[in-house]
C-alpha cells in the first residue's frame, strides 16, 4: 500500500457511524454521518445526528478534496473555514506535508480567528476499529489557534472513504483533554 492514494468519490447515501469519546469523560457519543448532497464542483454535504434518533441533521460541508468548508455546531449556527480546513491533500503518499493558516468564523460570533495547520502523511498502517480491520494511512497534524493547540493522529482508510480512527489531544491554559473517535459501521453505495 505504498502507491499514492487518490481522493475518495463519495456517493449520495454513503453512511458511516462513529463513536466519539473524551478519555475519562462521559459515555461515548455515537453519531450517524450520511452524504446528503453532491455538488457540481465535486464538493458534498454530510448530515450528522445522534444514532437512533430522529433529531434534525447537523450539516458538514466538504470540498472535492474532503477538506472541511463548514460545520454546523447547532442548527443554523456554523463554523466556516477559508480556505477549506485541510484534513487531507490527495493523492496521499508517505512524506507529504501541508502547512496553512485557515480563517475560522462562527455565524453567531463577531470577528474571526486563524488556525495554523501543520500536517504530514507518516505512511501506511493497519488499524482495527469496531467496523473492522483497515489498511490505512497514518496522518499526524498540529493545529494552533491562540493559546489552544491540538495534536491529532488519524488514519485514513481508502476502503472506507474516510478516516476510521482519530486521537486528538487538546492543550490550553485551562488543561488537557483527549478525544478518540472510531468507525463503528459503514454502508457505502
């Protein structure tokens, strides 16, 4: 699996279920993600809601390279990124690195802030999550905004068209926390 990996081609109705938990915190939050719209420019929209509920979908918008353009925090209140928040740089290959400053704006808040992103593809690894065993690409990233820093390791699995596991360690003057997300199941069309 050392050949470069091209960007995924999401399809309308593709679904993933993730469990997200804060280490030492409350019970995991299980969220369903589903591709709800494909855009002419190659971007797409994913709806997210608590598993097993009929709650309204929160929306995440991605560009054609699976980089986050916006994400709703609450219905009608989005965090927007310019340029898109660079989760990936396709084609993925060992040693690939990207560094960028991204403007972040929240609909309900005045002003903006900049997030510095420094990420690199470490290389192929096999990762096991509740949804199964995946050949994946390990990506390590550092995000900094003001006095907050987040170190992230995530594993992108071409077969799942997503990262299937992530570990985020947040540090600020208020303390440190660790968040882990793992793919529980998927249904790709």
